[in-house]
């Protein structure tokens, strides 16, 4: 019976490892995208301030139509 559990663990291990790698890669991509958008918004706000333009308002919510 012990061989059954060893085989079960070894058969599930690759799926779990690949899923964990996929999770961390996807999480990293989303974090980088979020940070890039934040930095871009800051740069855009600084440039608008330099030119004397008003700040860009946040996008309206769908319920604000």
C-alpha cells in the first residue's frame, strides 16, 4: 500500500510544481504592470504640471454615466 502513495505523490508533483511556477510568474507580471502604470501616471502628472495643464481626472465609474 505504501507504493501506491509514493506513486500518487510522484504523479502529482510535476503538476503542483508547474502550477506554482506559473502562479509566481503571473503574479510578477501583474505586479510589474501595476508598478509601470503607477510610474507612468506620475510622469504624466509631472509633465502636465510643468506645462501648466490641469491634472487628469480619474476615469469615471461605469455607474456614473
